[in-house]
């Protein structure tokens, strides 16, 4: 933090004791950081809940409805500088009983600009999200007293912030603001609209709300407007420029149309204000302290138009969520809920345009290469092809995999070689999974293996019949009844299995029968198959072929491990 209100110039760290506990809010108002971006570690976000509750749960404002004025945009574009004029106006309104007295100038021409930390230069000054520690009490158009909260945000696109940092700060401030001021320089450009689309979509994902208009009011504030001959300064000229920039026509590319539809679908109200340049003395004087004497008259005039217009009692916008006006107490809970969402893993990671394009480009190359593998394997072992020995299928798999990898490597991809390696690994993994499926389909064509279940069940019925007759001859009808029941169970299982295979219904039950038969075969029948004549020999052939399949599969896995080590 830099400069604070006169008489309260001290750093935020001074309010913390050795244990890191935030001390009570100072007696004098100042700008305080409630959301901090931890850039030194993992670029996570931390909400200063204790400080936020001390401000918004103050008995004077806790149950009053709230209006939140936020400013967001690129860094070093004068957001904090501008917000201090809002602060100056609110201070004047709260201290003066004669609001309409023309002899009182709320701009205070002789006073330096104090409040939210600001300074000239090219380096970032604001971190995270800051609010003024003392909400202002004003009356709305119905005469009801409401709390007005000013909110400053970290500038986007500086050298220390990731795309996620920028998206989260902008989205969070838009979600809690009743009026979000989008601070732009010189014009409304297409990249400004694209960034707005990304940030608002990130916020809309966090809200998970089906409402057509998830956010309230958006004000495009165009700073340093240099074309007053095209559109005059102020709201009217700004509205004409805004209408042109968001205009839809048939000649536009579909992507441009979707962008404009998206922006209009996100906000209940969208407006624009054109602001002149404050003057060279403001931009080039390192000792400029905000006094009006150094600021161009035209800039001062437009301040007198915009600030009172936004903060006028008849224009104050209550913070509303789902049509309900929110109190300061409720705003605390929404802050906590929103921060929990952004701190979690549910939201997708926002990416830069280059990274997103490179990822899509590499994924397209993966899909193309995978299609090459699938097409060649289908020609060899497709659904109409007969059974193929597993080793021969493995050889075809290796050949097709090499062709697919060659296809991927020959494709022109963005992001560089190192970036593409992760997608090559993904391609290899997809191919191996596809091979497993081809192997299962091929094994299904093996007549001996397909006949294992009915053969085993038939063997059980024969053995049960023999044992049943034997025990009946001995007069042991109880034991014979047990084998009769087992035989009946085998007959029912065979019927259900045959129905499952023929109709495609009851597939889970059919699979359970296969598993049960495999267990019986492995533990009871296979060790004695040599004593079962021709039927046991046929079953042993099936078991031998399965062993060959498993051996080939293990050999394939070992080959893959060796090839990865070679790479």
C-alpha cells in the first residue's frame, strides 16, 4: 500500500502481530486489502475474512442494503487515481448538509489526491482487491439509507500475474459489484471485448446460475479519448461508440457475433463514458500529487459529469443477486462462497490465447494420428475379420502405432517440441487402450474360448448326473439331492447365459456366470481335465490359447517399457 488518508499513513503489515492475526480496523478510514494474490508460491487467493467482517458487520451498516462500485482493467491505466475522485465526492456528500450549494466544490481544487494508493510510473501499484474501510451512508431514490462501498482491483496483464490471476480478480469483482467500471485506454478495441468475454465467462461458470443476466451494470470507461470530433466526451458520445462496437450485422464473422451476443447476455445494463486525457503534466511529472491545478479543465469538467451521475441518489444501483437486494451482512457470505469456488478445483484453468490455441492444435494432431491407427487396425482385425493369432495381431499393432506416431510428428504443431511431448504421451496411451479393445474383440472370435462357459456347465451337468445316480444306488438320497440341485442350477445358468449372449440383455448376469465358471474351471476342473477325455482336451486347448494371449500381452507391455526408456 502507498499513501492513505492524511494522518493514517502506515503499512498494512503494521496491523499484524507476530502470530499473523489481523488487528482491528484503524479509527481512520483507509483502503484495505481483502483479497490477496499469493504470487510468491502458487498464485492462490486469500480472503481476509476477519477484516471484511469488521468492515461490513459493523452495526451501523450490517443490515443496510449495499451498493458496490468496482473498477477493473489493465494495470497502469489510472484506476486507483480515478477511484479517489469517487472517494472525494462521497466524503463531500457525507460531510455536507448543503449538497446543492454551488459555493461548495466537491473536487477540492487545492487538496492533493489521497485515499486509494496511486502513483505515476510504469510498475504495478495495486495487488489483489481493496475496499474502502468505511462504507458511506447515502439515501437512494426512495429515501432509504444504503451503504456505498468503493472497490479497487489489481490491474490485469502485468508481468507478475497469470491469466488465472487476471480472470479471477476481474470475475470476482464483477460478481460482487452492482456497477463494474471497465477501465480502458483510448478506445474499445476487439481484444478488450475478448478479454471481457473470457473474464465474464469465468465468473459465470463460478456462479452456475441459469439466470439470463448473471451480472448487473457494466460501464466502459474509455480514458484519453482523442476523437471528440467523432463522438463527444461523456455518456452520449460513449453510447454511440459502444453501439458501434457491439453492433451485430450479417457481414461479421460468426466468432465476432458470438462475442457480442455473449457480452450483452451477461449484463443487465451496459453503458459507456468517454473521458479526455488529464494532461501532460499528469502523465510526465513524477511529483504530481493530484491537485486540480495540474489537471486539464476538460478532464475536470467530465469528472463533474460522470461521478455525480453514478453516485446520485436516483442512480445508485443496489447490489442484487437473483433479484434480491443484498445487505452488507449478506455480501460477506457471498464473498466467502465465491472465494471458496475460486480456491477449489471445480473451475477450468483459464489459459492465454496462445496456450489455448496450441493445445487445440496438438489435440487435433492427436485425433488425426489416432484415426490413422484405428483405420489401419480395422482393415486387419475389424468386426468381419476372422480370428487372428495374438502374436500376429501384436505385430500389426506395433506397425500401426508407429504409423500413427509418424503422422503426429509430421503434423505442424504450435507450442514447440517440449509442449508436444505430453500430447505424444496421450496419443500412445490412447493407442494402447485401443489395442486392448481390439485384443478383446479378437479373443471373442476364438471358438474354444467362447465355448468355455457352456462346455464347463455341460461338464458339470454330466458329472452331477453320474454322481446323482451313483448315490441313489447306494441309497444316499440326501446327497443325491444335493447333486440334483447343482445340476438344476447349472441348467438354469446355461439357459440364462445363452439368452444373454443371443439377445444382448442381462449382460451383467451373463458376465457373472462367466466369472463363476472361470473360478470353477480354475480351481476344480482344470487340474483334472486330463481325466475328462475329449471334452477336457478341448477345454485345455482354450486354456492354452488364453495363456498365449497373456504371454503376448506381457511381452507387449515389456516392449513399451523398453521403448519409453529408449526415448
